[in-house]
């Protein structure tokens, strides 16, 4: 779980929470106004929140 956010503290806390949530993390992270995420699941697939792409350019 990788999370970017408005501060390092927010990103770290949200990444920890999202990792612990497992499959529930994606909809939860989408509702957070100051964070975007990228995850690799237990089966090896990946997903990213809708705004994550802006951090990859």
C-alpha cells in the first residue's frame, strides 16, 4: 500500500489504515479528500485511487 497525501503524517497513517482494511481500503481511500493510493493485492493485482495518476508523471 502506497499513499500520498497532504503531509507525511497523513500518508503514513492512511497507508497503515488502508493496509489493515484489506479489500475495504479502496472505497474508504476514495472518500478521503487529501490522499491517493496504489495497492497490490494478495493475488498480485493492483489498483489505484482515481487521483493517483497525477503523482506518477
